[in-house]
């Protein structure tokens, strides 16, 4: 069967070699076994069900939340000589009926279905008596409550599977799955947990950068001056901020579009099309933009504000460089943005367990901004990859400051947190350490602690940054949501005893700071 699959890859798609993972996935499917495929965006997931649909008996059902993409995909497949159709809410009733009749007659090899369809009781019946070749579940992380894009209608998929008179192999596909999410997917869809094909998450043409303390407007302006023809997306956390950046860029004569949930569907579609067809250089958007956008030459992604978790960040950043050419992903970090994300979680209608989980994920995002290790490695390890090497080109790898032993400073911070009973946040701890004259110090009797004023002479801001670093290095842990409290971890005792050392890059000299702006 694999030889035939390779033939189809050549005749229908014009490619000569399978990419990493594609063959392993099809191996399982041709044996009749279900499998979970985790491949990065642009890795070539679609071929993994499109080719089997040509070789296996019956129709292949593809469940996908990307309604706006279905038509394009189906048109593209028809162009490649593959008969396909789609069914979603954009179609009038009569058209749906015609297509269903076509499915029953065996007119199609592939049928794309929006998950919402599965909620209507009659719909699954269409497939009940038909031979089904394969069920492909695209964006399978939508099945998991731990995922960043949970969709309840996805939970209807097992019902559909159970109604079929013969269980076909299931192929779950996603680009972002932490180990917990992967576990959820396999359990819910009944995929043997060993049937997992995971190709590296690494996108080695992307370089990641975290920039702190830059003036966002100035940075964006300068970046566009330096890269006048590069196409890119600027992500902001709120609609208001999107509008603000958009208006500024318009004034600077940038060919810019905007996209957020507050605009009507026509406006959004117009901007999106103009961007995809290179009539616009830059799109300013909230996270509403991008799911399923097929544009391969995006050269940069600037996050004007920190997103809510690493999953979202990697997915958004990963929209650059799908053509394999070098692309840049910049995150402009400002501690204020943490508040926005905390607020958004707090205000949401999630239950408390879920909120706690979201706060934990947000903390991993914050840690990314404070880490002094390779950014690419940080992301890969977050997704559970064990063997990683520094990328050599992210802003941390490129930062060649020398490394200093900061064990003594760390000991001061740790013992101060201990003396304060692990009940306070970083600002309060920093105030005690620098010996602040703040009224609270005497009110709470902090000024009688042996650690009070231990780091006198250092700035409170520097001490807070150092604490952030200790959290990012997972020496300390932050507990709780809106006002997180510093807790010691098991790594603290060896440090306090002097058995384990802490290292950090030397502080940046003030002069070096201004060099961060490449125009000067
Ligand atoms: P994903 O769904 O994983 O984001 P796609 O399925 O859209 O990725 O594939 C990304 C691109 O890679 C497409 O243009 C596709 O035609 C191409 N592609 C897929 N498989 C191969 C292959 N074996 N060799 C070369 N290009 C491929
Ligand atoms: Zn790196």
C-alpha cells in the first residue's frame, strides 16, 4: 500500500518524498489502526488523510473547525483530481440535501464536516450505513479541556464513531499538544496511546526574540522601516489596542489591515483577502485572526503584547515562515501586560479549576519572557520534547554576556521568602530585601526580620527582576491567580545549604541597553 501511496503523492500532489511523519502515520492507517499525529503547522498534515482517502474503500470524513477554509480546500482537491465536498453552516438547506444525496451515492472520496454538524441528531445517520474509509479529526486539541481552544461539539465525535456499523481507523491531527492534551485526545477517541507519531515541533527557520522595555510604537515603526517589503502580523491583546496601532500605521502610510472580533464579517474577510494576496503588508489583529490562514510568505510576527499561554504564542508565531524561509518572531514584553491577561482569565466564565489551570499556563508564558536560556528550547520543552539543543539565533542565544555566580543573592531572596512565611508576592518580598521605608514594613513588623534590608543598595526593580528570573528558572514558584504568592520549591534547600549554585547572565550596562535599538 505504501508504494501506491507514494505514487499518489507523485501523481496528485507532485511531490516525490514523504515528509517526516507522513509515512509513519499512513503505516498505521493502512494496517487499520488509529493514530495521533502531532506535526508543526505547515508540516504536511493534510496529505496524511488525503492520500489514504484515495486508496481505502469508502468515504473519508474530515472533521475540521476551519469553516472558512473548507471551500478552498475542496476546490484545491478538485483541481488535483480528488472528488471532495464539504458540509457546514454556510450552505443553504437544499444544497446540504443535494450533497448528502451525493455522499450516499458514493460520489465523494472526502467529506469535510464542521463539528457543529454533529450536534444535529439526524446528521450522523447519513454515515451510519456507509462504508467509511477513515475519520480524520483536524485540530484535535479542540477535544481537550486542557487545550487552549476547547470546543464542546468535538465531544460528539465518539458518538458518531459508535454509530457506524464498522469502526474505521481514526486519525487525530494537531500542531499543538502538551502531553496532557495528547493523553486526552487518545483517551476520548480510543486511540492506542502507543500509536502516536510526533515529528519535531521545531521550526528551524524561525528565530525568537523577547524584547523588554522597548517603546512599542517606535519599535514597530523602526522595524517596518528596516523591512519595507516584509509581510507580517502584529498581534495585540485587545481590540482597542489593535485599533490604536492600526491608526498609527495608517498615518505612517503603511499598507495595513486590521482584524478583530468587533468588526463585521465582511470587513474582516476583505482585510484578510487583501493580506493573503499581498495587497496589504501588515495585519494588526487580535488572536481572532489567523486560524487556518493560508499564507506562506509571512516574514515576521510581532506580539505587541504577551499572549495568554505558550500554545497560543507558538501557534501565532508559527504563522510566519510556512514557506521554510527565515522569519522573525518578536515578543515585546511589558510587565503591565500580565495584568491584562490575568483580568481576561478572571472575567471569563470558566470554573475555578479551569481558571487555576489557565493561570498556571499564563505563568509559563511569563517565564518564557524571563528565561535566560534558549527560547526555542524553552518552547520545545514545554511541549514535552526531551532532547533539544540551543538554536543559536534567538535573542537569548545571541546574548553573549558573561555568566555570573549569583548564589549569594539567591540565598538572600530564598531566606527572606521563608522568613515571611511564603505568604507574599514579589513586590512585598523585594521591599523587605531592599529595606523599604514603606508604611507596610513596620505595620507588618517586616522591619524586624533578619532579612530586612539585606539587599540594601540594590534597586527594588532589580530585585523584582531577579525574583522573576528565579521563578522562570523554577527555583521559586508562584501560587494563586490574580495576586500570586511566592513559594519555595524543592530546589531551594540545596541552594540555601550552599550545595547547589545559581548562575545568571551579568547585568546589562546602561549603555548596552540603548543599543537594543538597532537604528542607533
Ligand atoms: P499543515 O496542515 O500540517 O499545516 P499542510 O497539510 O497544509 O500543512 O501542508 C503544508 C504544505 O506542505 C502544503 O503546501 C503541502 O502541499 C506541502 N506538502 C505536504 N506534503 C509534502 C511532501 N511530502 N513534500 C513536499 N511538500 C509537501
Ligand atoms: Zn536559542
